[in-house]
């Protein structure tokens, strides 16, 4: 018998992958499946970014780079932060990582241990809880409520802090709800954090470029008073449709940077060089590809929200960010995961049950609108027929 350490009994995953695998299996049996389960843009990476990656390979960028990433890319990240958030960060505080998840992994590894509490959003990206449990720390969910527009409540978050809390994870715009936490609420949260000076904050802003209805994304980098304990997470996966390239970046406080660098040295060595050069093209190049993609998501968002609200006993608030809708299905009588499974098996529509994002996700399902308007309309029609036809058991 092999003696794998017990931590691996506690590590979780994204159940969305299981749904996607099942959707794939059904499709390979010849079933027509509309996939609203997947959390990645359905557009290709813009051509000028692809060309920069190809050029880098042709130019001979084949070797290791510094573990923290090449300087021109770290400078491009600093410029992006200045352009979008109007905040100055030094390129030496920026780290290039293989995807947004790696920043999460590093931050949770740094603070998680038995006896420690880590606050994370529920419903939220499933890897937060999985990683917290892996470290042996106690995951403490911060409920994210529909009545707050799926924004963080500063008051509720601050009330959960105890002397054992070491890390607070914030995510806005959010997966799976599409919620955006308004500036006033973040102001309140940061003000309250003054009373907890030893608490680190991980701000997952991977959907920061994707907001709608005039809603502004407000970065936690704006708060000088917490910069010495803030880990900022961003990356190219969503903004530039680059999920498979594996390119993320983070900004670290001085006191944590070297530990993060050593984690990189001990794990992936560096992000592959060609991807880093493609990242420079993404950040320094024209941004109309981002504007166009967000406009397209906005168009689909309206179709999804209108269609969901027309379904029997379903209601959906307008998500202000990311590319997800999180309709309330509690009035249908279905349990969320049962409904998601029945929709896939019987109606041919892949969605994710809310509880896959945490216990507070019961009563909801997540739909990604990273699919064509035509497919979204088709899925809504199939869902309508299904809900009109089938009774919850
Ligand atoms: N953070 C959130 C909230 C996400 O939804 C995702 C991906 O779905 C990530 C981080 C991870 O992004 P990446 O693919 O760059 O690792």
C-alpha cells in the first residue's frame, strides 16, 4: 500500500469538470448537447496575441525565464494596472504565474495550516475551499446573498473574523454569481480591516475587465492602507480568451514576494517563455478585442436573463460582471444538483448545480453565457419545455 499523506483525502476539485465530461460523453453517443457549463470564453485568442507567441518560438525563446517572469511582461502588468486601476505598482512586486489558480494555490499554502481559519466566498470558485482543506486550515464560508446582488457584505464578512483568521479571500466580479461588489461596500470592508492588521487579503480579480450596466470594477489595489497585506490575482485566461495558454499574474506585498518566488522555483520554474511574450502582446497591444468580447457577452447576458425570467418559477437578477448567470430555481421544487443532472440527461443542456460552489449555492444553478446567442436561445427553449413537462420528485 502506498502511504499518500492524508491531505490528499481532503483535496477537492471543480465538479464542473465532471459535468463537462458527462456532457462530452453524451455528445460522443450522438446526443445533441448545449453546453452552458463551461467557464471559458468561446472566442479564440485574438490573432495578434497568437502571432506574438509564434514569433517568440521562432525567435528562439525556448529556455527557462526568471521564475518571477520576464521583466517586459512584469512591466506590461504594471502598466495594465496603472491604465485600468490608476494605481502604481513596481514591476518587482509582480509575479508571472501559470494561470490565476497558481496565485490562489500559493497564497492559501502560505497561510493555511491546522488551527487557522480562512474566509472565502460561498457560493464561490470551488478551488478556494478545496485548497483550504488541503492545508488542514478551517474553511469559513462568507455567505454571498442574492438580496445583496451577490456582492460581499462588509458587515457579514467582518463579523466572521476571529483571532484565528489569517486570510480573507475576496472575489469580484464573481464566479459563479456574476456579482460585483460596489466601491462603497469595499470601502467599508477595508475600513473594518484596520482592526485586524495581521489578516492577509487575497483579491481574485480575474474577471475585472468584465462588467455591465455601467457597473465599475473597483480593485482592492486602490487601498494603500492594505497594500502591505494584499495579494492581487489576475491573468489572461478570461480577458484575452487564453485559458489554455496558462498565464496569470499577481502583485505581492514585499514581505511575501520571496516566498512566492521560491514556491515558483520549487514547482513550475517559470511560465513557458512563448506564452509570456504573447502576454506582452495582449497587455501592450490594442484593447478593442477586450471591448468587443465584453460587448458580445453583454448582448448574450440580456438574452440569458430575459429567457431565464420567462421560465416557470425561475427568477434571475441581472449579473453585473463575469459571464455567468445564477438563477434562483428554489420555486421549481427541484434540488439544484438534481435539476442540473436532469437538464443534462433529459433536455441536453449542461449547467452546474449551485451546491457545486458551496452550501449557499442550494436553490440556484449556474449558466455560463460563453456560448453563441443561438445556442443560448436553444438551451432556454429546451429548459422551458423541460420545466413545463417534468415535475420535481
Ligand atoms: N478565479 C476565478 C474566480 C475563476 O473563475 C477562475 C477560473 O474559472 C480562476 C480564478 C482561474 O483562472 P485560470 O484559468 O487563469 O487559472
